[in-house]
């Protein structure tokens, strides 16, 4: 079949043939919270991954406030353990530690999972624990979430107000150890001063797994044009987030999501942008009204895109990219190839 005779759905299927890559998904936390159930991965997530042609997912260890500080390490290890247990019970997944393993897993038709860490709280101030998590499969690490820890401070969900302090001494030691071990450093969530310090203490490409352009949503949790350019200058990739596309609910659309992609491309080229969906509507809908209210007090103006709520709707994004005039080779870089380049270079 010639490309000119393809339907849109056929074209999407072809473009998804290598499997879309999502660099941020809060899976381990959900598996831990549902540890009394079996086959959660196969039951809750596999159908959506297959519907969206998802090939590789970075699954982020995240420690909720209720476990801090005393149980951070315990819960993080338990999240990793539950991920391994769930993968053992579903042969459609494999936990990968290298580019070669990701490639082999995809050639087998399986979904590759990368273990990530969102916030260094499980490490306390002990660099030896980083080595332990590395041996357990950790390959991507972001130093903070939207709070401070022993490594540094997160960016606030407002245009100003983040801590003016950069990385703590432990944070500087941590990023150097990450480079030594070969972990991918993720600058999502870090405050602007910490962002600068990470770049000053490293030399390899860095990523921003799930952040958007401040041009369209001006909060310090997102990244400025100058920060985007600095990531691009390092050969890094920025994953576009589905829940921080606009401060206005009515503008939380697929078109605005693609606006963020286009803006990054305008600044650093097609090789610098990927996907970091940060889907968590599946968690949000299970919360009580009081839990939702508490979330919105902490993180105001977080809005879901109605037709991009979960991985099963990923084809909607590709359809929008086609509608907006992106060419096949550009779409393949956004959905797959740019992240694979990072894996090949760093893992």
C-alpha cells in the first residue's frame, strides 16, 4: 500500500509500529497501593498499553507525603518489589536496564519498563543507597518532586516563589555519582537554581521527562525557553506532559499539547522533543472529594485533556500531529526515536 492511499488509522498504525515511548508514568506507587491484588499490571494497564501501541514506559518510584521521612526507603523498595512481582506474572512485560535490553524486549513484542525515581527521598543522604537501587534496575532519576529534600528543591506551581537555593552538597554529590554509574538525569520538577547546578555538575546529555514550555503555562514547574535551549545544547530530550498544558481548563486540549511540542522544536529542533505523558487520571478518579480538594490546593490549575487521559488514547495524539502537518519522520522521532537515541547514548 502506498502512503498516499493509506487511511489515517492505517498511517497511525504504521507510525506506531516501533511502539511509542512514554518517559513518565506513576505505576509503582499504584502497584504498591494495590499490593493485596494480583495481576494488576495485566488487568489494569496492559489493555490500554496495547490499544495505544505503547512500547516502552519509564515507571517512576514516588513517595507520598504520608510516608515521609521515616518510611521513604521502605516504601520505595516495596514499590520496586511489586513491579518485579507484577512483571513476573505477565509475560508481556520486561524490566530493562540497558538499550540492548530495551531493543531485545521490543523485538520480542514485549513492553519494556524502565525503573525511574521521582524525588531522591528514598536515598536520604546515603549515596550507597543509589548503588543499591541501580543494581535493582534504576536507570532514570529526578532529584525532586514539588518539595524540598536533602538533594534540592522542586519548582513551584506558580510563576515565581521557588527556593532561590540550588542543590545541596548532597545533591551535587548525587548528580556526579549518577553520571559515574550511568543513570539518566531527569531535570523535571527541579527549581531553576537546581537546574543550573545540575548542568554545572554534569557533562552528559540530560533529559526533562515530563515538563512543558513556560511560554504556554508560566509556572516554575515548567521550563523556560532558555532552559529548553540548554537541554538541547547538551543533546537532551524534553518529554511533553499531558496535565500541564494550560492554566485554563478550556485550553487543556490536544492542540495546546501539540503547541508545546512545536515550541520545543522551534527552539532546539526535532531531535529534542519526546513524550512524557504523566497520566494519573486513573489515580485521581479513585480519590475522595476531600483528597481531590487537597491535591488542587497543592497543585492548582492541573487539568486533564479529555481525549488524552490514558495510554489507550495515545493514537489521538498521533492523529493530531498528522492533522497539524507533521511529516512521518518527525512523528517517529517524537514518539520513539529521540528517546531511543538517549537510551543508546546513556544506557
